[in-house]
């Protein structure tokens, strides 16, 4: 669907849909008479000091005659309008002097109506060469430029936690805009958790009616979710929901009686509840109906099932669970009980033709995991997560890295420097193993984050994910200390965020 080449004496040609969405941002950056540099840094860029004038009155986006996509392709039609405003933010009709300059888009294969997925190609080539424009006052400029670019990893994600603090839809849409400018292509929506259940289910309306912070103002309706997914699609971004279980489900129990395990104080129920009760058939019937709905609402082939931080105290206190453990021959090993539960949930998602993503805890418990599952590394020091990735890839699993990019781990000083030194493939393993690392993710957990302080932290996301998009110095000189790259980030001078 997405490969592109760009060459013209009057403009620039592409041959893709999704990469074009990223590429148009470069034009907006180039409008500055004194270029601050292109961000994120392409794999290869040759740029001269020669400038060509761009007059908003004479500038246009166009489809090539031999392009598969033509007028009516919603993804590109809307992108043309969006990036014209970004390229010429202070545009007002006035001087129409100069020659036309067109950015000509060629889509070589694929269509415009689908959603981005794990197989979407994002490589492109771009050549901006001499046009016939005339230099006029108060005009814009574009440098003579050759760019060859492709992603280092296919999965470049941002996680938002909308359970601990509700994040309004508009803030999510603005986050998607910021992601597109920095070439993030996956929105991991940690939509529910212990504190609240804002997902409004049409199969189980009590989940949000009783589990959300407010049943009317702090929920994501089906319309809201469709709006987020549509907004993301037009920017080449996938939306992957997470419904974490069996732990992190306290809010679920408020609207689904009998789902969670009753905790006991000796022989008497304590009145509190633990994880999902894995001994009841009703638990799996509920999960099957819920995930069938989720499958219909979220079109992406991936779904995150969580599986992390399951506490066993409540299971251990419950006499029914203890009897089930004995019957199944699990002894007192509650990791086997969790494995039993996860296997049942995986069977549900497999039947829905979904690829499951699981936090690393499930692998650490030596559970029986299908080989097409994606494992998500979220904890440990560099040495520890490198060892974890080595074990996972040796076992044949695809892996995502998030451990070094937790934005909610705030400390004093310029700790963002550390993000630039992360090397996702710096673990012991063969080339075959390292090809199983499909990317990484910036995580913004919501204990101390809501819409009031989410925007300032978005600039950090760009820096923290840099190693997942391209290698750092020396391959990317603009990120080398002393040559202006890190200084630009520190001073907030990097464009388009």
C-alpha cells in the first residue's frame, strides 16, 4: 500500500498513503527561512542551502494521473487541507505573484478506505527540486532536499491511561495529532483499570454506569470511540485497546456482580474483592461476550489483554478457589491458576481472529502462551529488560519494549537524556531473535496526569521514543551532543510539537 518516490521540476511526488501523512509535515517544517532541522530525523537526508519560494496563492497538493488514489480519497483529501494550514499558518489572500508549485502524490497500490495495520509500509523517498517560482516579499521557502526514509521498527506506540484520570476526547485527539507529527503510529488505549471503567459497553451498560467516575460525563460512548478511531485512521495511526485482567479489575466488579473473587478473613467473607474469579464458567461467558463486542468496536487486529500484577492473596483466602486448585492439581501454585485463566481468555481472542498482547508477567510465570502472542516488556533496569528480551525472543515470541520510556517516572534534572541512549536491540541474541523486536512504546500512566498537564508532557514522548524510530548518534548526527540536536530539544526549539 505504501511506498513512495518524489521527483519533479515543479514539485514533489510520493507513492503512498500513510507515509504521505508523515511526509507532509516536512513541508511545514521547511517553511522557515532559517531551517531548524527535520524531526524525526530521516534515515538519509541531503539538503542544500538553495531555497525555492512558495507562495500560498500558487501552492497546491495534487494527485498524479497514474496514482491509485484520486480525489475522493478521504485520508489524503483531508490531509491536504490539514497540512496546508500547518504549512501556511498565517496565510491570508494577497500577492499572487510567482509560479505554481505542486506537491504531487502517487499512490502505487492499496486503497484509502481501510485502517492502518501491522503490515502497513511506511517507507518513502522525497526529492524537492527546482521549481519556476519567483522570489517575492513575505513568501515561504523550501530547501532543495533529497530524503530517503523508512521506519526502524513497525510499532511505535504511545499509551494513555484513561482510567486513573479521565481524559476528555478532545485531549486524546490532540495527542493523536502530536503523535502523527512525530511518526508514532500506534495509540495503545489503556481504557479501563481498577479506578474506573469509562468504556460504555452496549452489552453490559452497568459496567460504566456503576464503574465510571460519572456515568454521563466521564465515559467514552460508542460515538466517542468511533471518533477517536476515525481521527487516528486519517493520521495513519492504529488504535489498540487494553482490557487488563484478571487483575486491575476492581471497577469491573461494580457493574458485574459475581465476576470478582470474594476475599475471606478466615471463614468469613471480608466484603472486599480480588481479581476475576477464574473458577467460574460465568466469568468466561462474560469475557466472551465483552470481547466479541470489543472486536466489533475496535477494528485493529491486536488487542492488549494485560495479565500483569495479579495479587494472589484473595485467591488464597477463598475456600472455593482453594478447592478448585486441589481439584485441578495446582497445589498452592497460583501462577498455574493465572495460567489457566489466561489460556481461556486467549482462546476467546483467537476465536475472534485477534492477536493478543500481554505484559511480561505472563511470560515470567512460565505460562502456556501461543507463539503468535506479542509480549510487552515494562519493568526492570536496562540489564534486566535486556535479559528478558533475550529470553522471550529465544523462545520465539515477538516483543515490544516499554520499560525505559515510562513518562510518569518523574525525577529532577534532565533525565530525558537517558531515553536517547536506549538501544532496543542491545541484548544477547541472534539476528533472528532481534528481528522479533517489533518496536516500543512510551507509557503515560495516569496517577498524576489528566488533561490539564498532559499537553506539556507530550514533548517528552517525542524524545523518549527516538531510538525506536531511528538509531541515535553517530547514525543521526542531529542528535549528537554538541551539534545542536539535544540542545534544541532542551530549549524546546524542535518543530511541530
